[in-house]
C-alpha cells in the first residue's frame, strides 16, 4: 500500500479512462516508456493485469473496472483534502453549537447571544452547558464537547486562547426594606452581615470577591450558598441576606424585584469576563463566527 502514491493513482485513473498507454502519456505530459513502467508497477501492486489487449485496443479487466471507480474516489478525496474548507454560511448552517457558561449569565448575555443566532443562523442550534464544580470545561474544549466557554476566573489556563469580553463593577444587593439601605453600607456592616453566595462552579477556586477581600486581610460571613443565580432575587426578597455580584446582574434583578443595589464599601477590582477556546477550534470558520457572535452580544451587556 505504501508503494501507491498520488502520481501512480493519477496514472491508474488515466490509463483506465483512456484505455491507452500512448494517450495517457500525452495527457499527463510524460513519455510512453515511463507510463509503461508505471503500468507494470501497478500490475505488481494490484496483482492484476488491469488492461489487456482486445479487438479494438486495450480493455479493462473486471478488477480494472473496479479500480477505475476506486481511483476516481481516491483522487476526489485527495482533491478535497488539498482544497480549502468551504466557506461557512450562517444562514444555511444546521450545526449545533456548544457553549459553556455559568448560571449568572443566564439573564444577561445568553439571551443576547441566542437573539443574534436566531437572526443570523435560523437553522442552527445552541446548547448551553452550565458550568459547575464537577464540569471540567478545559477537557470539554479539548475534546470538542464545547466550542467555547464564557466566565470570569481568578486563574486562567495558559494553554487556552482567550479574549476579554467586558468588565463590570462589583456591587451589593439587599432587600429594599433592609435597614442598611437607609443607614448606608459601611465596611463594618458588610463584614458583619450574613451573606448569600453562589456555590463555586470551579473546584478548588475561591471567588474573585473572596480573593479580593483576602488580599486586604478581610473575610465576609457566608451563611447561605445556592447553586443557581436565578434563586437570588427570591431569597433576597424574603430575607435580610446580602449578595455581592456584578452591577449588570444586580440592576437586572432590581427592575423586577424589591431589591436595592448598593455600592461595594470595600475597594475591589472590577469583574472581568472572558471567552476561552482551544487551539483545535481556533481556525474553524464556524467557531470563529460563534466567537464573533459572543463578542458582539457582550458589547451590548454594558450598554
């Protein structure tokens, strides 16, 4: 099998098409003795005469007829491999894209992404995979289970491609009737209050808020943790808990719930939201398009 190269495959196809060593030599721009030698090699490789003399010149053996079809298929495959990938057409694609994202983006970014997908690729599908402590998103990107991942991480894997999407200010959310709304939220109140916090979605990683507090020698009192950000307004509307999060999420909740958004009493860095993807999908036109959609949608989050 190693003896059969592209040149021999092309000679085999032309011989079986032309049924003539002379015409094959002319068509391929080679000498007749060279084509004769290659026919001899092909006979040795295949164990078949391939072409035999007939009444009106050369005729293909039964195996030769089979080889003509195989040679044509082989050349088509080689041509496909050597040709550039067809242009990606969002309007006609039926591809199902896979996006990893934490729960807190469900009310902010994900609807904007889906809106753009529906506008530009109405036949495409999107599966959003919720990130949690048991989900190895880096392995998902490497295997192709995920096309890209969105989130904010204290530590970013160095082997993945990265694009920053947007930054957001850190604020606090409380029940509108909480006494701290009228008193003002001091550092003392903040550290003494009972905090609601999300369940970590990355195993072994402290949240960026707790990391920022620890760098200043401070620690808040987390009394309740919940797995879904969608539960936050329900809990705050019925309790005296405080929740620290991004301004965009807090403002979204305050529109529909009896919730007050308060400035963070401690200086902490802004939340930085990133998109990550693996080298395996870096040059794929359809995934490049998805990343553009995510970036365009992200630009609208802070508007």
